[in-house]
C-alpha cells in the first residue's frame, strides 16, 4: 500500500472519536485523495466517506456521479459544496443534463455555470423560465433579455415573484432598456408600476438626452419631479376626485418613492456619469435609505478620491446587508491611509471589513503591514486579532514563529495562540482544511 493511502487509513481511524477532526479529514480526503482510496476505507458504508468519494470524483471531472445523486432524497453540505466548486471542470453537455436534476441546488449550479460560459440557448432559457426555482427562472429571463427574445412583461414579473428585489429590479431595467426612448418617456410617472425602473432604464439607455435631467432631479431630491407630476396628474381629474386620490398618498409613501428614484438616478450616474458627479454621491452617502447609500457608494467608488476613504470606512462599519462590503471595498480602493481608513476597518467586528483592510495593507510596505498587524493581536475583538495572526503567517511565516514566542510571554488570547499553532505547525496536508475553517468561522456579514 502506498504511503499516502496508509496515512489516510491511520488518520481516519484515529479520528473516529473526534467529530470535528473527522469532518476535517473527510474534507481533506474529498480534496486530495483518489476516489478508489476513499472507497477502500469504506468497509462499513460510512455516509461521510461516500460523500467524500463523490466529491473526489467531481473534482476529477467524473460527471457520472451526478446520476447517482438523482437517487438521493437530499444532498449533504459536503456534496453540495463539491458540485458548486467543481462545476467548472464538467463538460457543457453534463451541465445541460444537470439542469433537469431533482435537486434545486444541482440545477441552480449547473445553470449558473452554463450562463458564465455562454452556453444557454434560447430554447433552454425558455425552459428555465418555467422552473420551480425563482432563482433559475431569473437566470432564464436574463439569458432571454440578453439575446433580445420577445418577452411578456406580466409573465416575467410574476415569474420573478420569489427572487431578491435587487435581482428583480435588474431584470426589469433590462426589459425596459429595449423600448424606444419615446415609449419610456410616455410611461414615466412619479407614482405607478415600475416607475423607478423605467427612470433608470432611460438614463442608462439614452444618457445623452437624460443625464442632465437626472442631475437636476438629484439636486433637489426629486422634489420638483414630484410636484410637477402631481400637478399634471391633478389637472386631469375634477378637483374633488384629484383631492381624494392624493389623500391616499401619505408623506411616508412619497418619501419612499423619492428614495427609489434617487437610488435609480445615482445608479445611472455610477455607470454613465462623469468625475464631477461625485458630488451627488457625497451628498447622499449618509442618506437614511440603505439603497440610496449603496448607490451613492457606487458613484464615489468610481469618481471619488482618497479624501472619501474615511467617510466610506464609517459607512462600512455602520451599515448592514451588502453595503458594508461595498463601502469597505471602495474605501480601500481609494485610500490606504492607515489611521483614517484601514485601522477603523481592522478594528471593526465584521470580518468582511477586516479582510478588505488587510488586503489593502498588504499592498504597501511589508514592514509597515507587520507592525500594524502585530499591534492588533491583543484586540478585544476576536475576528480582528485572529485574522491579523493569519495574515502575519501569510506575510512572513518564519518571522510569525517569533511573533508567537513573544506573544506567549505577555497577556494573550487563547484563540490567537491556537490559530498561530494550526497555521504554523499543523500538518501540511491539513492546512487547506484549517484555512476553510478559518473562513467559515470568520466569514463576515
């Protein structure tokens, strides 16, 4: 028996009493071992080894295991992750077959892989729009929109009922961008269906005639747009009826609608604007609506300067959802100022911000990066100190051993010592598993 196989056997049997370590060994087998070696270990039909074998076969491009999955009622997390990770090594015809899988996860992964490689035909796209998964239906419509196929708007809107609001907005904007400018302008109103999407579509598709309008609207927070439209609307009805209709538009509703239009206008400037439009981004970066702030960050990320870094770092640390990552990415793209930008992000509790700051810090002088990171090893925030330790190992493994010795001499946190120990002295063949564990433990939000 070869040395590697013996190692697998010994380690697997020694870790049966430790569930956590067993999972790491199974991860390693899936990522490095030959499927036949894994099968040879499996004398008692261990489910974990079966899944590791399937993952290993996917890693080697063996698409026949996709057929095996069809006989399972559910998929384990390990198998699902393997399908996701290795979909790129499968052939297009294998992915095409997987689009009819009983498992939504497999279908979605296959469809995404086909979309990235440009292998979704109109026939397949139409089929996907009838899938039980809203995510897959959305991909089908995206392909049809990109190909210029004829689409029924009402059907598409209903089909997108379960998708993320941002994704739904993107599909609707893509649909309206295919219409003539005159038709879009005729549809544009302040209150109605898809009004902000129509506004955004006009700005993106016909910027030469509409950008000045967008800048003017953003300049007064859509107040003139709202007032002019309401005045025009009211003139088409008898006063009593107009007053009754307007009475149903609360101040909160009108404010919400203005926010939708402001976000749409900022997204237009982020893609079609010019450097001077950064002023609009700065004006709205602290707006109360998160969608507006997100769009404002996009404008600043494209047209801003290093002076915007500190404000973006604050936005990143005080926001939720996808905005922190976008704001941190913009802040570290525009500025590498340690005191005003990087340290605030490094000292945050969100690993997403910490990783962005570490990546920017590592683009500068090595000795400066090491000095900053060493100073964070005693932070009161676990993500900050642990990710700092991991970065020190990556930057200079040899010096990191000395940093650990010095760290042990004073007040220390146990998690820092453990991670230093794993990453510096753990077996080479478990390093990938340790890194995955680190990413899962401090994945960010």
